[in-house]
């Protein structure tokens, strides 16, 4: 029988299809907020020579763009904002630049850096002024504008992708200025720079003045000199959003343990923030609200504070070093001491190299009596080589899921955070149940020993609703060599009224994006989750802030894509055709969901068995 990272298929209702996903239809426009005077920003980057950091943004339709994933020879960024007349009048000029230079490997991206503009207003303006197929990337937190030192709209920045350096910045041409328009263009600054750069010639005029609208930024410092305080502002942000992983014994590759470490990592900090790699949160903020979102994201002020500090040269300032004072020690059990713990009979030995088959370790459940569980925490021992852990249990009164090993009750994957089950839900574990601990190890070049442990947290009694895991799956994968966006989708039926608590996409190293939609019985469609840039290293489970009630007859549609091109840095082999498989160099397409069926009537509740039916 086939499996998906150990998840059995026999008992999962699904309909797997392949399709092409169209872009979302534009939403109605919002009223754009008026401009306010710009706050002081970081000094502008030099016009040429210095390497610019990688960055990633979503466009006005929620599509993902990343600088280092473009195959263009040159990328032209044009900063804009709704309501700016100079930016609006520049749109035909941008389209002309793209028309002239597209065949020579030049792409044009508009960057909306007004913090007051949302996607709906950006889309409306793009339609009104006929932007066409030029993408408008939304820089609502203004990180890109700050990083490049952009103070005004209508500034164009041209980047050479061979060395990631700026070879031109300034106006498109000499026609437009504040409050005036020349009758004709005399100098085409951007076109001249592109022509010279592409011909391998020196750019004669690498910088010109920008004449657009001033951009307003957050006021991130209260000091008279505008300096950001490391002790009062930067260190608290790092403690709140970074130290949880970047501390001794935790998953981060280094510890934020002092000012010296923060200073050393400052430039890399800037890049991982701009590239949306850190903090590790990959859901589109416009779609849905999730419990674990705040602790894994930076708000606008936090982001701008960190970037301003980096651009100011990471000043130490006065005061004690909060990172050095507050030493963080690893927490063995984040949910508290478990009521009982399952352990391996003996440590598992992992060789330094090789492709390992899944290991299935048999353990008798350590609970002395029947128990309803309110939470399960899986603690991988050798995190460096544990790809995933799947826990099944042969529980009295429950049918096998078709695997021969019981029913799935918990999963650990990279990025998983321990949480208790939703209120009024739980999972049943009978006394003496047979546990099957499925371990997938991926050697990392060093021999290791693993002693993964599993902690169980009991409830005082039977909950109102047993918690179940369902999945939409497509095993019919056929990803062509070099294909950058191989799209597919899968459906799963909701057969009983239920409550949806969490969603979790699962793909492997070529996984690129995934969306979850509810197809409601009345014909409406509702987007539940969009992950426009899936990261195999951080397989987050997204817990809804408000659980979603789903009626019987609903279908959950999961749509997604794979990047099998050379531009995907995680791709094991762009020349290989890829199909379904359990190993990381193969692929999967699974949308996991945790649900609980709506309780039966009071008359039938007493007849419910411990199986949770």
C-alpha cells in the first residue's frame, strides 16, 4: 500500500485531479489614504557596485516574486504609490521600456511602498491606469524602500543579476517633475543605462534626481539624533521574535546571545527579513487569521526598526546588553511535564550517509488506564537527521486505517510547534495500545544516535468532540524536468458537519505553493489558507484563530505547484522527471486538516463508544 510520509491512504476519502490555477479576480478598490510628509529614512545605497540583498514580495494578486529566482539579465524596480500623479504618468513609459528590452532579458517590477495601500487599492489603480501585465509588488511594510533608501515614488533602480549590483537609479527620463511636465523628452536616462549595461559598456550616467511623491515611513526612534537604541528597541524585538529558535539547544543555527552576535549577523538579518525567510511564517497575511501568526511575524514598526538599525551601522548605544543578561535555556517540554512518556526500546543509530527506509518502532503505550488525550508532544532527539515522525496507535474499539499499524494520532515535521488540542476535543488512547513510531531519517554526513520521545497530556474525562485528521491528496504527480510551476490539485469531501481547526500543506523540496479553498454546498468558494512560498524546512501547521464550521457536502480544494527548475535552490536535480515518492528527492502533494465532527444529539451521545464515533 502506498503512503504519504507514512500517512495511510485506505481510509482517506479523496478525489485527485490536475488543473491550471487562474489568478484571483481583482477585488473592489479601497479609498487610498492621503500622503503625509516622509520621515527620515536610511541613507540610500550607492548607485553602483555594492551587492544588494535578496528580497521577496507578493504582487497585488498574491503571487510570489523573489529577486534571486529571476532568470532575467537585469531587473528594473520602479517605486510607486496610489494617487501619485508622476508615478501614474510614468506607467506608459515603463511599458515602453519593457517592450524595448524584454527580448534582451530585462524585467520590470513596480513596487508599491505606501504603507496605507492595500492589495485592493493597488489592483484598482493598476487597472485604472492600464499597468497591464507589469506586476505590481506590494511593499506595505516598506522594507524594500528602506533597504534601498528610496524617499520618493517614481524612482527607478536597475539591478544587474550577474552580481546583484545597482547600475542605475533615478528618474526614467527628464520629462516629469513635481507640478510640471516638459513638452518632450530630451534624455531617456533609464533606457540609456540599460542599453549601455547590456552592451557591456560603462553606464555614463548612473544616478539622477528623482521627482516623485515623498513616501511616509514609521517613526522608529524617539532619540533626538534619530538613532535606534539597541538595548531599548532592537534587543527586545530579537528576544520576542528570534531568540525562541536562535538560542542554545534550539533549532536556530546560532544563538542571539549578545550585541556582538547581533552586529555580526546584521547584514544577513536584513536579507532574511527582506526575503521573507525569517521569521519563518509563509502564509499570505491577506488570507485568514491564525493563532500562531503574531509570534512568527514582524509588524511594520518592528521591521523598520531592525532595518534602520542595520543601516545606521548597528550602533551599540548605552545600557546593559539584554541578550547577554537574559540567558535562554532549552525547554524540554514546552507544554509542561507530560503525564506519561513513550520512549524507544533502545537508541536508533543513524549512519553518516545513505538513503534510509522508514523505520517503524513498536512501543506499548505507557498509560496505566484508558485515557483521553488533550495534547501530544513529539521531541526528536537528533534533529539534524529527523525528517519526520508519524505516530499511530492500535486503539481498542477503533478500526485500522489500512496501514496495519493503527490510526494516526500525531505528526512531527520541521517547523512543528507543540500545542494542545483545541478546546472540547481530544484523542482516545486505550490502556496497553500498541504504538507505531514511524521515523524517517535523512543522514547529514555525520553518524548520529537518536532517542526521540513522545509526551502525552491527559484530559480529566471524555471531551465533547473527538479530534480527527483528514487530508486532500494527489498521488498522480508527473513533474517535467526544468518546469518552474507544475500545477496540480486535490479534493476531499466533508461528509458530516464538522469544525475545522488547522490546515497544513505538505510537499517536498520542489514544493512551491499551496492554497486551501472551501467549496461550499451553496456554490460559494472561500479561501482558507494561501501559502505563496512553501518552505520544506518549515512545515507549519496553521491554526485558525476562529475555528471554521463546515457543513456536510462541502469540499476542500487544495491547489498548488512545484518548482523543478534550476532557479529553485533546494531542487535535488532539475534534469529529473519527478513523481510521487516517500523520499525527500521525490514529491508529495497533501493538504492535512484537523477537524472534529459536530456532536450528536443528546439522545445519542450516551451511545457513543470510546472510539469517538
